[in-house]
């Protein structure tokens, strides 16, 4: 159950990150200057998602959950931060 929850949350985080990448390609903010950073981010994102699935399939659910947590925990902090900003109406800058 924990693995599935982490997996789907990580997929949602991945969709957001890839969405920012695609939008950046469209508006020109992803350029040759920062293409290496984006490549590293996308490779790490793929490694976490693929590694989690591969470890689960190999019979290591705890290790898979730990790998998936590496992306889920910062994603959860971001969600809590933005919900706090939206719900309190405070200025976050």
C-alpha cells in the first residue's frame, strides 16, 4: 500500500516537473544555458521512478519505498507550502 501511494505521488510530481520543462521549451526559458541542468533533473526523475518499480519487481519493497521517498518527501513539502500560502492568503515573497 505504501509503495503504491508513493509511486502515484511521484508520478504526479513527475508530471508537474515535465510540464514545467515543456512550458520552458515553449517560452524559451529552457535553453542551451540550462539544458544540462534540465537533463540531470529529468534523468534523476526517471531513475527514481524506474528504480522504484525495478526494486519492487525484484522483491525489495522497503528499498523501493525508500527510493521513491527521495522524491515524495520534497514534493510533499512543496504541496504543504503552497497550500499554506493559498489558504492563509499571506505573502510568501
